[in-house]
C-alpha cells in the first residue's frame, strides 16, 4: 500500500478531543470523524512541491509557509503512535487556526504558473529536478492540481477558523 499525505480540517473542539482520545484521533485518521469534503489527499506531491518552490526561488516566508503547511507543528496525541496501522516515522500533527490563517495568506500570494514555470520543459529533466524519476509524464499538471488543492484547502480552513491535521497514510 502506498503511503500518501493526508490533511483534514477540524474545529478546535474536535482537535481537543483528538488530543485527549486515541480513539477519536483514529476516527479522524480513518476518515470517519469528518465529512469527506474536510479531507485532502496530497498523494506524493509534498516533497516535489517543496523542491519546485526551491527551483523557482520562491520568497523565504512563502517557502516556509509551504513547509509548515505540509509538516505541521505539534503532534496531536503521542499515544497514537502505538495504535495499529500508524506510520511511526510520521506522527499525526496539527496547525492551530491562527497558523492555518498565516499559511493560507502566504500560499495565496503564490502564482502557480510562475512557480511551476521553473520546471524544465523536458519531462525527464523536470522529473529528475524534483526527485520523481518514476513518474509517468510531465509533472507540471500533477503539481498544478495538488498546489491548487492545497491553497484552496488552507483558504477554506482559514475562512472557517479551523485547525488542520496532517499525517501520512
């Protein structure tokens, strides 16, 4: 089974319950706590997105916001590491609503076409430049789709004053 990055938008109250209950956090990570629309599957896009931001020489605050928006800040519930089927190396982490708003504002400043324009036109060269040698085709449409989804996800979370949980599944 492939390991992909997952994000979820949740209220501060739901986050508090996940902090105090492994069972509640498991519901979140099992896609049973929230409506499907509150989750985002970023697939394998995080590392290539970080790399393309580096290639495009995106400003340091925006690049840092991308990293924070993909890495999170604080582990939600360390006891969850002992739960069956977790990815030990990647604990479930969160960003509080104020940080979500900061990430959303900075990612909202990104011009996706300009960032993705830093990729070489040749598919093989583009894939090698971002560490995706096994990908089939040019990575630009794939990264465009995931960057747009990430920006929208954070914008909606910020608008609704929600926290974001992140994990690899």
